[in-house]
């Protein structure tokens, strides 16, 4: 299942050259991922209330084009791997106006308890586990 998150670029996210600073893209990925989880009724805030964290283990980004203030980007994200303990999310960022590919990315995650000890989500939140399995099966 692919989820599409739409986002307008703010002026403060640009650098002296007038383009979005590369570090902001990591935030964009997080925004899209959190919205995706909310869309499948797996709100990050609810997971935290249950003592479940999803830290980022790694990020891989390949920048293709740049975007500037007032551009609108579409962030297509999908979960490509989910084991109950680990999860990989892939992304494509598209300029909505030009339909150009801006960036491809991947984030790797691990489910943990509050002490950051890895957990199997199925044992801590079977409903959440099933929601992620369901999303993965729709890929």
C-alpha cells in the first residue's frame, strides 16, 4: 500500500541559494511516515502511550532535483519490510507541478520499549502488528 503525503515548502526551509536545505528532507520523511501511520490508525502518540518507540536506525537519500519556496511536493511512502521487530519504509518525493522525481529515500526502524530495548510488536500490540502486516500485504 502506498500513501501519498502532500507538503508545501516554507521559506525558512530554504538556504542562501534559495533551495531547500538537504537536512530538511529528513524532516519531510518523518512527517510523511507519521501521517502514514495515522492513516492506518496507528498513531505514533498512541504507541508512545503504550511504551512503544520506533527509532530510526538508518536513512538513505538520493537527491535528484531541488525544490524551492512555495513548491508543493508529494511524498509517496510505503512499508517494504516488516518483521515485527524491524521495519523499512521507502519514499519517492515528487514535484507536484512538474511531476519530476526530487528524491528517493529509505528509512530503517526498530520497535523498542521505553528503554530502547528491541521488542516484537506482536507481543506488545497485536492490533498494531496486524495493521502493519495488512499494509505490507497490499504492497
